[in-house]
């Protein structure tokens, strides 16, 4: 019998992509193979996100299409996972009774089992409010994850978030912060390096507070708190793993970015010269209403410390336009901070209310859409100007580039990424993704660099596919 096939559609953020990779790993461990085309898959997984706008419309649109497909092919199985499932479990069931499995963010590791159960018992919804504190199965393990680029891997160091930013749904759907044990993480990175992975990205909602929950839990149990594992130590330990050339992380919270982290970045050769430091707003009034825990000056001070401690640092950020109550004056402050911070790029978001969050209740203070649109366009201009300046300053420099593949714009070009996480397009004969090369920067745009190949430094060493193991 042909093995059953699966296809996964991810609607969300990086954390979600990581969960998708993990689900793929679990399904492969269960004997399924990836479908050549999503239209032919026996199992379709929709991994949802409630951070992105219109996530629910996209989900229900896709589910409508799949309903017709299921009438044609009754053996088709549909799984809805992720934040939106966690938040709107009943709505999903009600609007799409043809879904076989609805699972949340706390039980991704049960995807394959739940599919088995649904086959015998019919449709299942399993949403956990939070997993048991010692359930480390909850962490997506990089080893159980299939990664399209075998040279780079994401490693989740922490899940959940203990903050309460007024706009953000994450604490409600991902639960409180929980750190993966230090030694397990270092072992995981070692195992990845053994498979030829040279680049890891450490993932968490608030990586600087890594380990804080461990100390809090110990204190609650009445134990003397031994040395708490710290993010700075983790950076050093991961950076010291043989074979790991690049360590990235996302995201630190500006209020918790300590000098120890900056020192570890500066002192650890493998840690890339890139800091993603979400600003959200440059107005102290708005930052306060958002409960961000810092002022614009404090943010800029932290940034100055980071720039002083890490030579040639690229800085990127997230900014929300049109938070309820944002005035013209508040927005001007944001533009000022953006100009002063000197960002290499910024993800800009239009505020959109997430039901269940504090800001979603501030209906009377919502900013009219035409005002938001105008501010958004101005912000985009300022960000692009800043990015272009930062990129132009690199013309002439030699950059270490990891090849990602052929350029999508011009098949004669290869595309790679610098240590600062910038895309570079350069003309060259094909090289395997994961190859290290030296490229001289010859041109710059707001979102990429152009370069010329100087030399290939090291061939990619990874096996084409990371071996898939069952989670545990
Ligand atoms: N509206 C707009 N942007 C949001 N973000 C999070 N929640 C919202 C929201 N309700 C943005 C923040 C965060 C990024 C991942 O998404 O800028 O840093
Ligand atoms: Fe959301 Fe704020 Fe936590 Fe980030 S720090 S995940 S924005 S609540």
C-alpha cells in the first residue's frame, strides 16, 4: 500500500512555522510522507495563527474549499492546529464540522495520536489550557522537526509569555513562560551540529527572561534557588558547540535586555551581529498603555549599550501603528525614535484588535482607518530610508554569506544571508544551500544587498534531510 501523505499549511509567525515542522516530523515518524501536491494529500493540517490579520477569514475560506474536497474524497483527514484553534475551538467546530482533529498550542506533540483516535472514534477536539509544568514534550524538539534547509534549525528555548502587552493574544493562547532545561538545549544543539547543522535560531517570546520560571518554581517549592540558567549563559554554551557557526535568537524584550546578554553576544564569535528589538511605539504614553515596561529613552539607552558591546550590529524591530488612542503627536515620537535608532529593517503592523485582549476593549479610542493608513505609509518611508542608508554603508565590504538557493528574481543569481541577516543576491554557479561564501557588496536596496562572489569558503556538510525521530 502506498504510504499516506500529508500537507501542512502554516498561517502564522515563526513559532507557528516551528510547530508545523514539528507536526511534519511527528507525521513522518508515524509513516506518512509529504504530499507532492497539497491537493492530493490524505491529511491536511492547517496551522493557524491569531497574530496575523484576517487569519480567521483565511482559515474558514480554506476549510470551505476542503469541505468540497472531502465530499469527493471521504478519506481526506483535516487537522486544525495553532493559536486560533486554541482561542476559538468551538467556533471552528461549529463552522467546520468536517474537521477531524482540532488541537491547540499545548498539545502539538499529540498530532499523530489524535489522528489515530479520530479514525476510530470520530472527530476530536483536544485543547489544553496549559500543560503540566514538567511536561517537556511540549517543547518542539528540533530533532523531531523536519527542516527544509538541513543546515539551519530553530530551537525553541521557551514557550509562553508572562507579560501582558495590551494588544497581544500570546499570553492567552500560549500560557505562562516555561523554559526548556539548559542541558537539554545544549544537547539538542550538539545533536543538530552532529547532523551538519551550522546555524541555529533560539526561539522564545521573551528570550531574556529564559530561566526565570525555573527559579520561580524552585522558590515556590521552598527550595533554595540554585544558580538560575540565564540566557547569556545559553548563548555562550550554544555558541561553543563544535560546528555551530551562527547563533541567532528572537526576540528579546527591551525591558529585560541585560548587559550580560550584550556581553555574551560580543564575546561569543558564533552569535550573529543582529538584534531584533521590538519597539512597538516611540511614545511613552502609548508604551505605558501597552504595558511595555520601558520608555523611549530607556529603549534607546539599551540599544546604545548593545551597539557599544557588539561591533557592527544590525538592529531590526516591530512597530504597531494605530494603537487605540495614538495621537498625531504619539506617532511623531515613533518616527523620531525610528530615525534615532537607525534600524536595518522593521516589521510594521497596523493595530488590529484581538478579542480577549485589553486593547480590544478600547473601542472608543480606535484610530480611524484613513489616519492609520496615512501614518503607516509615512512610517514605511522612514523605515525604508533608514534601511537603505544602512545598506548603502555596506557597499564595498566583504560579507560572509550562507547560500540559501537560487534567487527568485533572477535564476542566474544565488541568494544568501549575511551574519546581519540581510539577503544578498549575487551571480554565481549553483552551490548547495548551506554553503559558506565570501561576497563583496556592490549595491544596496531597502530590503536586500547585491554582491559579487569572492570565493566559496566551506561546502555545506549537512545530510540533505535531518533524520526524523519520534518526539519524547
Ligand atoms: N495588532 C497589530 N500588531 C500586533 N502584533 C502583535 N499583536 C498585534 C496586534 N493586535 C505585532 C507586534 C509583535 C509582532 C509579532 O506582531 O509588533 O511584536
Ligand atoms: Fe505578546 Fe508582549 Fe509577550 Fe511579546 S512580550 S509575546 S508582545 S505579551
